[in-house]
């Protein structure tokens, strides 16, 4: 009887301990950045996150100030042979062509419809803006979100044949998760169109619409058939690039990040603003060095050019992430192999 | 010995149970809105929150779509005898006067310095904008945040003698907490200056800077003595009022709220946009009916006028919260009595 009682009590203790243990958060012991090769970049990231989240560290940063900003094109997803939004614009012009028969004989639309890249190039920035306005304006924000979703689900990248939003960087997905696990609030601050990103960033990056900052179109509130709509006008409201990135951070986020990650000189001022603040700060650039697995480009590239950033990174204490050296995997689909 | 062992085991069990219990979140059984009197308004709010958060309800809304937007002036804090930001502007003009000796003889500044309300009124909207630009521009965003913090800590309301940010509504603080407990993400969408609100909204409302949308000034990025600054220019960038509130919601939040709460016709389109969406939606107005404990005003008020909202609330299914009837307490300090 006594033995039985003791056994019963032991079982109860074990069950209770089990119940307690299941409520205690497990310590994360696995490598939070498995696609990052051992080395300086990974060490600097992990050392920074450790010291700002350690309450006993003099560099401790309270959760409410753990703001991180990421560029998108070339930082979270690829951007070659052209910004993915350009392919969207070209596809959208083709989709709109039947309703605009005059485009068959009018540049720059004709160039797109005939896949005449020389004529398209000859139309210059002015031509490109015309195309962008036609592709992005004239619909409600609700309609535009559906257009982007449909395109993202069906369009394929010209050289890899992959869906554009599967060409995101696995090491960056791990970094986003790692930062969130350490209670960072993570934002995108991109030159890309904000309404071109929001329909899919939550599913792909875990970043909700209100944490996506980007370029935008003018809009107008209207009542149509008794129902309110927000109409996208064929007019640029804001370009989020270079020195306007810190302005957008200030306007949308309202506090200075402690970590900023970019890949081009368009991100220079974002890193500069971020790391000029008091206390611990981290600025990082992805350096596209991997011609085999991705692309290799920097100083002379018209897409994602990185020159001043390379020249001044050391002076500012910024980390240059060397894609070929630092990343063991580029895209998520390679993890399944 | 046996008794001692049993006692010891009993103590261990009690300790373990205690440890377990402290890890289990207690069920909230207390009234989450104690400062709301029983009645239709409270019932409609609680019924809405219950059915959108019940996974078995056909009205269930996933957490990522539980967006709520609140006006600030007259909805979260008081706005009489004038918007509190106007008192900030007047105080700031006085503080800047020694550095601007010509103001002693120039309108509309002279009117402020001499507390000449007739002359101030005569200067009209044009005069007010001049004052606002002088009070809000010409400093960096970092400097401006400190100016607002200092003012908020020292300035006192002309009739109540209270700090302005203690004139927030206790029932609304409870509602913000209740919504967050039900996993809403809560935003301010106010005509007030965004940088006038952000320095204190987190401490007072629990709303972080990036969840505050408001009117804003033009800004410029500059390097000063080798350090980047963001300068506030004496020029309006955006006024967040009426039909631009839905545009700001779209631009900053990127999805349509399911709940919107305002108090004036400046919030009409925010409620209209919010409640015109598919699925369950809730729109609410605070109706200032309490001349004794707060103020009573609506159709004819130049501050927080509410006329069309009252006329069309029934048609839209919006809730009119009657301050005198629905709120048992106005300000938090009254809770301590």
C-alpha cells in the first residue's frame, strides 16, 4: 500500500512536471541562421542581436525600440535582369492593350507589345514613367491588389522560370525570423511600389501590410454606385529612394531603426540615418558576388548599383554580406533538395 | 518519518501546482469595460468583438485583419475649448518670440504675444497657418520630439488645469486594452500632427509611433557637421481629414479596418470606408453630450462638429456613443476618487 502510494505520488509529480515543462518556452539551441556560413557577417549579426536583447548588457535596447528596416529589391528578393516590377508593368501593358487599340501604333506602348527592347530603351525614363502610370493607375486599390495577386501567381521569371516571389533569399527569411524571435518589429522600406508589395509580403516574409513602406501613387476617394472606392491616379505621389528613405522611415515608422539592411546606393542614406543614432546600431549591405547561383554586380550596374556603399562601409562600421561567401543557400526551393 | 515524507511530498505538490498555475493565463472574467454603463453602446461593442473573435462564428475575422482605427481629438482625448495643438502653437510662438523681435509688431504673431484673441481671430485661417508653420517648422524631428515632450510635461489646460495628455477618456483606454486583448492592432488616424502625437501615444494609449497616422510637415534630409538630420520645413505635407483619412489608412496601414471610431464629420469618410467593406464591420461616433463632466457640442461647433454623422448614423448602422449616458467616468484621474 505504501509502495503504491509512493508510486502514485511519483506519477503525479512526473505528470505535473511534464505539464509545467510544456508551458515553459523551450530554449532555442538550434542555429537560428542555418543558411548563413560561419564567418564575420554571421558573427556580427548574432553578436549584435545578443547584446541588444541581453538585459544585463549596457547595450540593451527595450523591445519598443527594436526596429529593423529592410530594402526589398536585391535585399529580400532578386532584382535581375531588371526590377521585377518592370516585368509586371510590361505584362500589364500587354493585358491592357485590347482596351487601348491606339497603343499598337504609339510609343512607348508599341515597343512593349512588339517586345522591341531597343525602342523601349530609346523611349527613356519618360517612356518608362508613361508605361508605369498606365500599368499602375486607373483602377481602385482593391482591384489593383487582385491584379498583383493574379500576376504573382502566374508570371514566371525570364531566366529561372520561377515565380517571382519564390526568388526570395532563404538566408534573409531566416534573419527576419531570428529578429522577430528577438522581438524586433521588422519593416520593408523599398523603392518598389507599396501596393505592388503588400498583397504578398505577409505570406512570403511574415511582414504585414502596415509594416511595408514604398513608393506610391496619388489616390482619390470617390463614391461609385453608392459605395466608396479609393482610385489610383496615374500620377506619382512619392518615390522612396536614397535621401527620401529616411524621410519615409520618419513619416511612416516614426522612430529611428537600430538595424538597416540594403544592397545598393539607394539604401545608403537609410543605413546612414540608422547608424548615426545613439547606442548600438547595425547597418548591412548584401553584396551580389555570386554569378553562379545568383548574379554578380555592383559599381557599374544600372540595377542595384553599389559603389559609395562599398567605399564608405568600413568608415561607417557597416557589414558587407558577401553572397558567394556568406550564404550556403540562395532560394528556399534549394532547401528541399 | 513516513508522516514527514508525506508532508514533504504534499508541500512539493502544492509548490508545483502553484508554479503551474502562475504560468497559465487567468481567464478574464471581470468586466473589460468597467467605465462603460450597461446599455446598447457597450452591448454592441462587446457583441461585435465576441463574434469576430469566435472561431466558430461565421463572422470570425483572422487576427491579421483585426485592424481598428481611432480619431484622436474628441475621440481619445478632449478637444475643447480648442484643439490642444492650438495651445501648443500659441505657447511655442511665445517661446520663440525673443529670437524673433519683429514679431512684437507683426501680425498674427503680435496677437499671440499680447493674448489678443480678437486680432488672432481676425487673422483668419491664413494667420493660423503662419503661426502653425513657425511653431512646427525650422527644427529637426529629434528636436521637435523633445519640444513636444517638454510642453506636454509642463503645459496645463486653461479650464481644468490638468496636463493635456491626462485629459484622455478612461472608457476609451479600456476599449483600446479590450481590443488589444482580442488581438486587434490599433491605430490612431487623426487630423492632428503626427509628430505632435508620437512622443506620448505609447505611454498614454499603448499605441507605438508606427501605429500613429496624422497630418505632417514637409521634411528634408541634410548632413550637418557630418551627422544626418531630418529637418522639418515650414510647409504642410499632408492634412489627414475627411476624405483624406481613408487615403491615409490605405497609404499607411494598407488594409481596410474592421472597426473605426471617431467623433466628428471629419471622421465620416473613415467610418464610411471602414464599414463599406465585406464582412462584419463596426463604426462608432462619440457624441459629446456631457456639459457637466466634459463638454456638450455637435452640429454647430467649429471644433469637432458632428452633423452629417448624426443624420446618417442609423442608415449606416453606426453606433452613437452618448457620453453622458454611456460613460460612468470621463478621465482616468476620476478613477482614483
